[in-house]
C-alpha cells in the first residue's frame, strides 16, 4: 500500500499504510460496501416513496438514515480507493481543497444524522407502545421538520471538520490533513472537541435509546391477551409492535456493533494519546486494529438495508414488487 495514504474519522488522521497489508483485500471490502449500500439504501427510499401504506413516521426516519448512509458509497468510497492506489490525495487545486474538506465533513454528518434518527425512532416507538391511546409523539406533519433538524444539527456539530481540514501540497505528494491549530488558534485543542462529539452524539443518545427500548420491552411483556372477542385484534396489534421492535433493536444493535469499537478506540486514544493503549497498538499483532474498526464502522451503511429486508415483511414485499415491476418493463 502507498506510504502516504491516510484516512480521517471524527477529526482524527490515521496512516493506513501503517496497518493495512493488502490493498486488494481493502478494495474488495469497500467495493462490497459500495454495491450493497448504494443498492440497498436506494431501494429503501424508493419502496417507501412508492408504497402509500408505508408512509409512516418510523419508515420516514429509516429513509432518513438510508439517505445519510448513501454519503459513504457515493462520496467516501471512491475518494478512499483513489487515495489507496494513487498514494496521495488524488485532486489538486481549489477543487482538491473543497473535496478534502467534504471528505472529512460529510461522513461525520452521515453518522450524526443516523444517530439522531435512531433516537427519534426510539421515541416514536415509545409513544406508540407505552402510550397507545395518546396522540403520537412524532406526528406525520412534524416528522419532516424533525428530519430537517437532524441534518441542521449534524452540520453544525460536525462543521469544525469542514473548517479544520485542508489540502497540503508538497513536491512529492498531496495530503488531506487536519490543521486544527491553524484553523482555530494555537491554544485550541482538537481532543476536547472530539470527546465532546463522542459524548453528545454517542454516549448520551445511546443511553436514552437503551432506556426507551427497555421501557417498551417491559410494557409489551406486561400486556396479556385475554379471551375476549377483541383478543385476536389485540394479538395482531401486539405482534406488529413486537415485529417493529425487533427490527428497530436490530438496527440499533447493528449500529452499535459497527461503531462502538471505533468510538471506544477514539475516546481512549484522544483522552490519553500517549498512554499504554497507544503503546499496545504499536505491537505487530494489533497494528491492524484501528483500520479494522474503521472498516467495521463503514460497513454499517450496508448492513442497515439488509436488516430492514430481513426483519420487515413490508420491505421484502416492496422489494419483490419493485424488482418484478422492473423485470416486466
């Protein structure tokens, strides 16, 4: 692998050449992410758009996640692979500088939008299950404004990356690098921003999500179906709630499995950059760990649509209907 290749996540720059030993394996993995994520998330959006019965709050929020996930295959993966084989940042000049800033900025916007969408889904399900006879916590008319808010909040929270990254042009190579002190002053500290970012967009939202889904689970477990004429309808309602709950929890668990290792890695390394943890990662056995957790995080954009099609019969039927329709053209 070229010696000058680097990647950035949440404002941290990593020299991938120190960790990745096989560019062909890396290429295959990211090409797979590209295909599955691009196709799967596009199908999710089209299915909800074309199926009137699926135009509900939870599906709108899932589509919001799908659209944010498309940032990875459309924007990140091509530039990542171009760096992999070019050996440096592939574009120069003003366009190269703009692409560098967006390369560091947009994936973090995608992460922030996804986490906020997960939290809103949990709030929506909490209202539907725990307070079924009240008006929905997230009404249909309110949903578009909340979705817009997730993007605005994500842009604001991740804007320091847009400002802090810059294209560095040297005679031998170009590099997209973080220039935090140059952008924000010598007294500023990138680690403070990174820790605040992790707390605001990972620790706090996931704590709330765990509390909400625990409450939903307890409520559903406590409901009993009595032998009344309406018991069949009650059972169907409970089954729908359980099915949606399973899919929602699967999406959250998928996100957690993909992102918690990387979040933990950055939290520890940012809190104590010269600690025993950094020394441990320098040994030959664990040198690939940072790139493994980065790859795991990027796989989430491909896993989400797979979870939807696996756990939801509505999405499967919508996909089958869509493919059949295209086959008959």
